C-alpha cells in the first residue's frame, strides 16, 4: 500500500507487450491528458524489505515537463511520486 502524501495514483495508458503495463504512452493528472513524447530513462527498484518491485519511467510529457511515474507490480497500479 502507498502512504498518503508520498505518491499519487494516476491513470496510465500503456503499451502491452509480452509483460502487462510495459511502457506508458500517456497519463492523466487532474483530468489533463499528458502524452508521453519520449521515455528518457527506465529503472527498477525494490522496496526496503526487497519485496514489491516498482518500474520507474522518467518521461518527457506533451505539457513540456519531465515527469517520473512508476508501476507498482505488487498492487498493479501506476503512481506519480509527490514532492515534499
């Protein structure tokens, strides 16, 4: 489970390759559609106890900003890390 205030769940449209939810194509923040123009970087990280794996994507959005989103493989959901 995500801690409140740490990450925000977002809806993501992704390319479904041989693994489900493989590559994000667009996501939505407050109802705004943000197309992913480029995946800048991808990496995996496990939580502190080595359990759940998160697949992170740093992306260039159609809104002109770079965003980092991640897919939580345990919960099968996408999140946007919150700053602060």
